[in-house]
C-alpha cells in the first residue's frame, strides 16, 4: 500500500488543495491521501489559526466525495508543536514498515527544509513531493534535498487561505474558491468575521 500525507494548516481548505491532492494520488500512485491539518504549527501562533475542530470539519466536508481522500486528527494527540517528523513516525508505527509513505508539501517549504526538525531522519522515513508555487524558485533549495524530492506536475492556481479569510471577513464572495459545503460551514459558524 502507498499512502500520501498532505500536511498544512488548511485554514480553510480550498480548491487548489483538492486539485493538488488529486494530482498527488495520480502522480505518486497513491492508494490513499491523508489530509493532516496541523494542530499547532511551529511557524504560527495559536491565536493566528482557527481552532483545529473547525479546520478538521472543513476538510471532512471538502473531501467527502473522494474515496481516496481521508482526514486525520493525528496531530491533535501529539504534545507540543506539530513537527512533521513526529507525524510521519506516528503513521509509520500505525501502518507498518512495509507501507510506502510520501509527504506532500509546498515548494516554498523546500528551501526551508533543512531548518525543519530532524530533516535527515525525515528523508529516511518517507518520500517527498513538492508542489510548485508561483514565484518560488526550486533552485533555491539545498541541492541534496532537492535531488530527493519529486516535483508534482499540478496546475498552478493562485488561491490562498489568507486571501479567502480576508474575503470572508470583508463580506466578499468565496464561492468556487472553496467547495460549497465549506463555504456554507464558514458562513454558519461565522468563521473569519
């Protein structure tokens, strides 16, 4: 079996995330893709992000119609900040040594990869795929890291969660930027206002 781990804040999950997920399944030959909303990302303060239960529910709503997509609250059980190495080790223990694991990340994270917790262990634990982002030069990444990461050939959509939050806060439409069920949830729960 082959499992992809797609980490992110997902605040909120949006259409580009879903397209990336679909492309990752195809490109990497995954049996399943697990969306992992970060419980306590090390690069953001807790007051800067929406509570995890809302982000988990928005992901559940967004992926409901895709049988290869799953969502996990695995990071909620981890103590302290949400470090990728701890999450990957959790899935390695749960799924076993024979499971092929791939971690999907944005290309902007690639240039900072050596600053992540235990980067060498991470590269040993699973495969990595990076999603190109507009304006991000992949050559800025460490050559040793770059040579071990596959680049996903996914459409480049300039949709950002921060823009969606701002649009929701100011009463602008977020239709088509997020799935309809996610837009309804944001409205119902008065998120981002």
